[in-house]
C-alpha cells in the first residue's frame, strides 16, 4: 500500500524519481512563502516567530535537496 501511494504522489507531482522524503517539508515551504511575502529573511523570521538563522537553515534544506542555490 505504501509503495502505491508513493508512486501516485510522485506521478501527480511530476517527479517520478524522487522519494517523498526528498521533497521540502511543510515547515520549509512556510519559510519560503513567508520570505517571498515579507520580502526579506529578517521580516519572515519575525512573522514566523523564528530567528533569522533558523529561517536561513529552513531555506537551505530544500536548496540542497533540489540541487539549486
């Protein structure tokens, strides 16, 4: 059952060779969206009640997973 769900999700997302664990977490996505909306890491950190370095780490994780910077 688990493999079947994994296969369907990958097909839906258009990334057939990725595992679900390779995708960004909800927390990482929230940080990314907040940076976009707020316009800076510092403002996003304040909006998320986190420190600037914590938000930077959350942004760095998906960059590494996706191979972009």
